[in-house]
C-alpha cells in the first residue's frame, strides 16, 4: 500500500511536545546502540501510535469513546490518550494478562474487560463491542495513523544517529506496526539500515507470514514476550508493509529472552519487559550479526515478581 511520507511528518509534529524523545545510548565495545522506549510516558512505545490516532479523530469520534484490545501496553496508550483528550476508554484483554499492565491501564482511567482465551479472542470481542455500541475502535497495529505514530521513533533515530547510521535496526514484531513504521521513516536515507524483526518462538505468526506466506501451522504458547503474542487480522495493512520493507524476521527462544532481561539489568541497570528483550536476545544468541546495530527496547512494563525471578535465576 502507499504510505505518504507526510503522514509520518504530521505525526512527528503532533507528538513532538506530547511524548518523550527517548534516549539513544551507544556501546562502542559491542557496536550496539539502544533506543530506550521503556523510558516513554506509559513505559512503552505504544502511546505514540495511540496518541497520534486519537489526535487525528473527528470530535464526534472522540465523543463516542475509545475501544481497544491489548495485552497491556497499547491499552495504557489508548487510556492515556483518552484521558488527555477528555473521553472514555474500554480495553479488552485476556484472563491471564499481566497484573501490572492491568493495574496500569486502570490507573490511566481504562475500563478493563476480560475475555476468555487469548489475545485474538480479546481483539475479536473488542471489535464486535465497538461496532455494536458505535464506539471508536483503535487497533494496536492495523491503522495508518497508529503506524505513523510508531514511525516517529524512526524520525528521532535519524536525528540521534546523525552521521553514525548503523547497518541494521532490530525491532520487536507483534502486529507489525512498530517495525513497519520505523522502516517507512528511515527508508528515505541514502543508505538505509536493514530493518530486522524479532519474534518469540512461542508466537511466530508474522515470522510464518513473512517466510511461508501463511500462518496456518502456527502453534502458540505462553511467552515472556506477552506484548508480541497473538494472531493478527487477516487483512492487516501491516502485512504488505512488513513484507516489502523488512529485511528479515527471526525468532528467539524463551530462555534467550530471559537471559536478555537479566543482561539489560546487570549491564545497563535497565528494567525491560520480555517483548522489548527480544532484540537484545537476538544479538546475544548470534541471530543478528549485521553490525553496527540499533536495538529498539520497546518497553519496561514487567511484573515485579517475574522480573525478580528472572534476574535472580
């Protein structure tokens, strides 16, 4: 699909004074740089897309109230956007969602509804509810304005890199909005970095789509990368965008994700969640060797008990 550059430029201007320009730090020894989106307002990059979508809505769409489905981070972003713009927010999630993320969604003002099953079940329930009650649905990935909001990370990276453009940008992949957005933002550089997506072996839907063209044989199980888990809409606009703009999608194991969470804490004193740790896990396990590389550390919302268990294991 066509994705005008102007959408990203508009999003950047909209969000410039609304979100934190998160730090990019360099580790010369490893030829890595880290974009710390765990420092973002809601502890995750997701607020960028949610806010940009909300700011682009008509007044009557806002007045109807916002509905979304989320494992927790997108829900926090939409709840924050709703609070910022003075409207209501309902978040559908699944029964085993992170207790911390549920608590934080409620703290931002969300009405959290639980659905039996997994993320895909919550998403279907949310879409149906929004249609039935004539509320405004905000997808975590299948929306150009959400993608444009996530793309503002790419705009920031271009500024922060200056002349030090890396060989690759390593990005977590769930529904593909973050990876597609960053790829779209940096594609106009004279020699753009390769965008490499990373998923957990526990939920490899996009990996299967990218490499096999379908996801019929995917079997999902519980993952530390809860924010990347779950199927995606069949007609999602992220599918052609990711297929045409990403260099590759690679998988990491649950053990590798846990090791990366521990490494980030021990070496950088950064508390990161499983969904963010997949990029570091891919480098540590040798699955990414396109150096120098910038790693997107997408969020830091991890339950304290789980975090303590991982770092002391």
